[in-house]
């Protein structure tokens, strides 16, 4: 898996964004 691949980076950003939006508050702002 190439971590510098644009699709991977986009996926990571989307996952982290989703995590912050959906899990952050519920988990007391836990980092994702």
C-alpha cells in the first residue's frame, strides 16, 4: 500500500473527517 498515493491520502482525510464529525464529540473529543 503506497501511503503517498493520492487516493489513499484522500481516503485517510475522509476517514479522519468522518471520525471527527461522528465520533469525536461522542468520545469526548478523542483523536482519530
